[in-house]
């Protein structure tokens, strides 16, 4: 595990964008695993800037996202599909058919999970996975207690997660109760992982990830065994390290 301590959110975003850019330069057909939430927004902004300046193209890149809420259509402004389209995809030259997210509105969610696993395989697996971390140690939507052997599955969101994400909805009641998420084992199969953490509210989760015992009670500790993990965290998030 490599830890890159940076001063603030902007620097974290720039360093993350730099790693993504290097990956695409080395392999223009790279598959990127992407995350949502507040943390990676600055990284996406930086990547859009690089694209607009002409120093980066996503024409042959594929992207696959970690998770999606159950019950929201792709057109719903709170879906992760809408987040990705609005904050990233529509600003760059990636073909729509090269971007993948679970369909949280599928009639048969179990089948959707299986289909998503097949999709990951069919595009050659994830070359570089970007991750955030929940205050309770979740990665993607793998809540505390999720088996480390889990594959893409439907999850009931922890109340702490629904509270944390309520800021995007009119009302906390509107936050979906369930989500489809890549499993922990699915995530661990990524060839390289970059985890981003910013702010004091992530300090305890980050301490657990770096120094805690590997335990399913804390999903992020599964990452300790990954052979190519880089953590980019700002001063506030590193407070307890
Ligand atoms: C969300 C997402 C995760 C994200 C995490 C932290 O619920 N499913 O992928 O990493 O929680 O979110 P944020 O970056 O907004 O703190």
C-alpha cells in the first residue's frame, strides 16, 4: 500500500487525475473503474480540463462504475448514471456505449448483477479503479459486514450511508433503500486501485483502513491485501494516521 499525503482537496484531485492520465497515455484502451460521491468530482473536473486543452482523449477508453441506486431510472437526476453523464461523460469524447453502470431499474436485479459481472469480464477487467471511502468504511456500497468474497449484488443501504447521501436529495426519505454494487472481491480484482479521501470526516475510516485489523466489519480493510493500492489523502483525512 502506498500512501500519498497531500495538502488539500485540489491537490488530491490533481494527483488522482495525473494517475488516470498516465494510465491512458500508457494504454489508450484502458478500462477505468469509476466512483461517484463528492470525493472524485474535482478529479473529473481536472480530467475534463486536460481533455479540453487537448492533452487527453477518452475515445478508446472504457469505463465501468461501482454502483447504482435501485429504483432510479437513468434519467433521474439523482441516479449515478445522471451524475456520471453530467459531471464527466458529456464533457469528454468517450462514446456512450463505452460507459457502463448497473441498471438499478432492471426488473430482475439478480440477473442484472450477473450481467454486470459478465460485462466487467467482457471488457477485460478493470485496469485502474478509483475509489472513495464512506465514513463507516464502506467501499462502493459494500456496507460493514459484507463478505470479502462478495461479487456484484443488491445491498440494503446502512442508515449512516443514507444520511450521508441525503444531501443530494430533497428529503432523506427520498434516498433509495437499496443499491446494486460491485462486490468486494470484484473490486479487489482490479489491477490497480487508487483510493481518494478528503476531510476530517474520513480520518477515522482511513486510520482503520491503514492500521486496523482486516475484518469484514470494516469493508475497506479488504484493500490491505491488494498488490497495487495507492491512497491519496489530504491533511485533514490523514489526521489520525
Ligand atoms: C457513496 C458511494 C461511494 C463513495 C462513498 C463516499 O455512498 N457509493 O462510492 O465512495 O459513498 O462518498 P463521498 O465521496 O461523497 O464522501
